[in-house]
C-alpha cells in the first residue's frame, strides 16, 4: 500500500500542514509507504528530500489562503499512478484542481479540516470542483463529529463520513528548574496562556479585555505574531494592562513547551467557525493544563475541550465569562488538570490518529 498526502503548503504554519506532516512521518514509522506533495514559495526554506517523503513544487504566488502552483498539476500527473491512495486535505483549491486534472483512477480519501468561510467569492467558483471532490472521495474524514454533521457542504454525503480527531505527540517534558525559571520571569503570577496567530477569528481582543476582570496576581501571555499586533497592543495600553497582558511574539519549538508547562490555564478565545478544532487545546491537555474555550456554533472546538472535564467552555465574545471560567478552573485545578491529561490520552494521541487512519486505508473502518 502506497499513500500520497496531497495539499496545502510548506513550511508548517497551520493545523492542516501539521496533520499532513505528522501523518507522513507517523505512517512511515509504522512501515506504511507514504509521501507528501505540497507547494512552497521560493522564499520559504525547506528541510526535506525531494525524491520521496516530502515533495515540493514551486508556487508562483499565495492568494486567498491557497498556493497558485501550476507545477503541482504536472507533477501529480507524472506520479499519481505510483499510489494506491491519494489522501487529499481540504480546503486547498490548488490540490483539488491538480487531482481533477491528474487522470488518477485510484482510491481517494478526503480529509475535511474545515469549510471555506472567509473567501466567499473564491468559493463561488470553486464549488463545482469541491462538489466533484466530495463525490470522488471514497471516505470523508472530519476532525470532530460535530463539524462533519454541521457542515452545509457535506450534506448528502453522511454515508462516507468518519470522525478521526487530530492527534499529536505530547510536548516534551520540562524540568522543575525550567518551570521555576519561567514563573520567576513573570513574578510568580498565575499564568494564563494563549497561543496563535494574531488574526481576527482568534478573538484576542476579548482575552485582553478579560484581564480587566482578573486579579493582579494573574498575567495573560499571548504567544504568536500577526497583523493585529499593533491593534492589540493599543488595546492593552487603553485599559492600562501593560503589566497584566504581554504579547510574546513568535514562539520557537523550544520555548513553547516551557510556557505550556509553566502556565496554569490555557485559553482559546476564538470567535468564528474558522477555528474548527484548535490543536493548541490538545497541546495544553498533553501538559495537563485545563482549557477555557469558546462554544463556537457548528465548530468542533467545544467538543475537543469537554466542558466540566478538561476545562470550561464559554460563549464567544464574552470577556467577563472568560475571566470567570479561568477563576473557576483555578479553584478546582487538580480535578481539571487530571481531566485534561486523561482526555488527551483517551482521544488525541498521534498513535490513535494514525491507527484509525490506517483502518480507513485498509477498509476496516
């Protein structure tokens, strides 16, 4: 059995790319022959091999969240016959077009990470191709049962659906000395952590405002960069929260586990269905950190964070509710911490994800 993961782009900056990368590596570790085909811009560095495992084609531009990469079409035409299954990751119009024009006759597995929500004009033109892709797929994998059931695009294809949550390796273990060093840096305060791109659907303005309702011995740390950085910094200054909220900028792979380990509560303040799953939630759970997340209609976010078990879910765009949930979690920290770690082990390990994917490939699920 030879598999090709198809879609999105390199380097890894989002959840879809991470899932593709983790599947390619994890399947190979289990003896499954799996490659990955994606696109990258010239300025993006790449550490991989172009003979197998990860193949990249040159993109001429990135528009509306997708790579414009005509070379993907010719490359896929050339190699598609080598594969028993093409596992395509949606949304990515370029990958879908390449598959449509490739002439591939084998099995297609469609991984539905999210609907297209913000690019309505693009979707108008893409919809016929998307409908073809749904019909062409043998199975449609969703990251949560809620998202599969609620997607208007997937109505009429429920017989193909299977929910397989995203799984990750636990974050690296951090020593007590390292944890104390981070806590000391922030004055021994309770650390409320959030990590993500500073973009509108993340709802960070509500997390900043939530700090107004938290005691002074709490500090909100937001890791990540993006176009809303100045806007958020201005909001912090407006409320006089310079000592209560810090924007940390881009976090390295080395720094991230330290912050998760030293934090007390993780907050996902997203406000739109564009946040379909929230991988950062399960990263927090792997470190035994309770989560405060939002109940975004039709999103899988509040399914990932089981209310009352791994944390508490609140209404989107409600700063006071976020603060109250943080305090409630801290008051029963031991129970929520144990619940978070248990939920991760039972649902969100990389091993579980890959086992279930292999069952789909082998037609056992």
